[in-house]
C-alpha cells in the first residue's frame, strides 16, 4: 500500500543518513581541529567527506522518487572509500602483486 511504501522509504532514508553520519564521524575530529587550531583538513579527506554527503543525497533522492518496492530494491549504495582504506587496499594489492611475481 502507499502508506507501507512511505514507511519503507522513511526507514531507507534514515538508514542512508545514519551510514553517512557514521562515515563522516570517522573524520569529524579533522573538522574540529581545523576550527579549533586552524589546521586545514587534508584535501583527500575533504573530498571524501563531500563524496559521502553526495552519496547520501543521491540515495535519498532515488528513494524519494521510487514508485514502488521494486524500484527501492534496485537502489544500490555506493559509499566512497576513505583515504585510509584506499591506502590499506593499495598496500595489500601491491603485496599480492609482489607475491605473484
């Protein structure tokens, strides 16, 4: 029913916002440090934070526009990789590449 669809949309939007909140929380200290002692947030982290907000906005827009449950089920999350996770992934990939030489 339309009421059930609206409830599902509310839950999905809340879930996307919570995920964004959790991802941004990992680097909030950088923003606080910038405000407190004027040490700028590193560019890669600033870009990451913007990408998290953009993904949250994209998901909310798709959820809001979904006409039915099937459209909601088709929405795929695409959260950005943090700069720290990227460094760890690249290190693992380099180790694997060296091991396969």
